[in-house]
C-alpha cells in the first residue's frame, strides 16, 4: 500500500486508493485491482510485492497494461467467474465503510423490502428459501425465527434479542472474517431484518477476540449506520427501534457453541447450558433470542431482495442456496469459493484448489473444522450437502476444507483432535472433560507401540462411543468424528494388520 502511494506521488500522479478487502484468491495476495474506465471494469495484478510496484507503473497498469503479474479483468478469472456469489457478492468489490458504495451494489434492498412486510411474512420468505444455519448444525432458520417471534405474550412480548455468533474458531475457516472486514453492512442489514422479523430491538455481535481488524471495521460501520438512521430509535423512518453492540469474545473455542456464547455474553464463564430450555425461548438474560452465525444473517438481505424462490433455485435436496467454502491446507490455490450445495469435494479440491501445493496426491480432507471427519479419496465425489455428509458419518459444518497430502500421519491427526478437545473443553460434562484426556493417553500408547496387537483399538472405539452419546454439546459429541474416521479409513497408520482391520469392520 505504502509503495503504491509513494510511487504515485513520485510520478506526480493523483490516484484514489481503496482498501476493499480480499476477494478470497489467497494465492494472488496481495491482489491489486485497477479500475480502468467509468464502467467499473477492473484489471487484476497479483501477487504484488513492493519491489514490483515501479515496474507495474512503467508497464502502464493504470490503463490495464500487460505485465507478468496481470491476470486480466478480475471477473474473468476462472476462480471467480465460476462461483455463485450471493452472500459474498460485494466482498472485495466495495469500499467496506462506504454506505453509498454498499447501496450502489444492491445493499439495503432487502431491508427496504422487509419494511413492507409483516414479521410473519419475513419469516415465511426464509422458509421458502430453505435457509439453514451456516454455523454447522444446519437448523432451519425460519423455524428458529418463528419460535422467537411467537415467544411470550403476543400483546406484550417483552424484550427479545438478536445475537450474531462471530466467534469463528474452526481451523481452515475464514468466511466470517472476510465478510465482516469486506462487507460489514451486509451483516448489519441482516441483523436489522432479523429484529424486524421477531420483534427484537437489540442485537449483539459476539466477535472472536483474535479478529482486531474485523473489530475496527465493524465498530466504524456501526457508527456510520447509526448516523445514517439504519440503527437507533427510528430505523429508516419506520418507527421501529434496533440498536447494535459489539462484544469481544473470551478466546475459548467452546464459546462458539450458542449457549456457552450466551453465558459469556452475560459476563459469566463460557460453560455449555443444558437444553431444554432452548435459547429461542430462554436465551440471553433469560429472554427469547435468535442466535445465528455471520453467514446465516448476511444471507438474509439477498433472500429478501430477490425472493425465497430465487434463493431456492440454488442447491440440492434439503440443502438450498449457497455456502462459502473455505479451501485451506495443502492446496495450490487456497481461498474462498461460494458455490451451491451439491458441489463435490473433487470439484473444490481440483477445479478450484488446483490439487496439492506439494504436487503429491491428496490423501485426506477434513471438512467442518477440527472436529470434522477425515475423508479419503474414495469420498471425494461426495456432494457437499447436509444429508449426504451426515449419511457418510461426516459434517459440512462451517464449510472449512483442509487438505493433506500422502505424507500425513493420520494416527497423529487423530491424536490432535483428542488433544484439541482436552484443551478446549469447558469441563462441564464428564465424557468430554475426562474422556478426551483418556483418549490422548490411549492414542499416545497406540502410536508408541505400532504395530498393534489384537483388539488394541477396541478401547478407543468404546471411549469414542461414550463421547458421542454422553457429551452435553457438540464439543465432545463430535470429537469421535476425526478419530473414528482416521481409524476406519487409514488403519495402517495406527499399525493395524489386515486381519485386525477386518475384525474391526
């Protein structure tokens, strides 16, 4: 940034430079886009290092000049062109803090439409769209919102809340951060619509403490939105109130679980609550509360602006719409890919990700964060939708995809999952608190004594079943996913003989 500013000044050029956030093409970062005409056409250059800047000016990049780092028009880059960007359409294209820029690219159309509808009709539009929670559980958003809408005495419904879970802690995930930093008004608009839909006048964004840039952007965006009349006692002159506050997370992974998040938001230690009661009926400060993650709420404005039927045209089965998939790990082209549900792992790994960065075969892929199952090459044609993955003993989760080549030791990856649970457990329930520690000890013993003796894996499987069935929340309940999938698909890494593998099956 400083190099471009300095070189332009040295040449006496008056140019406007906007930090517009990442497009999600991480192998091209830093990516610089030059707008070459009044129609808004942009030419992409990247990855640009400070040493490249003078040469780019010499090549006439302000007019779209040819250069080794030039990738042509941004929208024609196949990685972008082949996506279906609905929720993430504005990321990397607009000035994140300019409301005028936000409106010019379709912003506030959803809120404008929502203001013409009755609350129940807003919720119905989400039912029609088939929107499900993008945080991992995949619960139908319309059902959750209708529960909060109908909670309490209709004549005097009392206080209700909208809570955004922005505690994005899964490994290999970054879509929440990209949206908050690149299109903060999209999240704010979605939360205002949620408030109108369920009768809530207060919202909280529970933001991951490790996201200082997102905090700065959201803080400024909330101030701008309040000045513009989007927040406050009279939202865009409709007579309804909606106020929004930022809250910095406590740094614990378990606070990504909705009830632990609510405890933390109330100023308590982040411990998981028993359910029922559900947060939709007894949530923040004991009041009916909508808890959705960033991508869920940011998907709402598009649905209201274009209609639930238009959103439903994307996806397959009961998994409708799109999801921003995040490609990470050993991939040649990591980044953000927003695609309809039904896209296969193979398409994401090779058509977008370009295969492994090391050039070696991709052996395993973990989908859905550190507690997601490991999938072998035989599962790469599995369509990414909630039901298909559930049937395969896996989970789509937040859409994080982490790839490993054939040098990975899957026994050690299974141990990592158990250790992660042991470190991050809130400690409230015994299976998670104690079982994860015993799991690490078991795996340490198995790794140390490879090859194994008969039935050495039986105790580990039994422990995993206890975690799966007895844990209070998904923290302990999902820890067996990576462990058992590694054991089932890569038994040789644990030192199991073919006969032992047959007996285990």
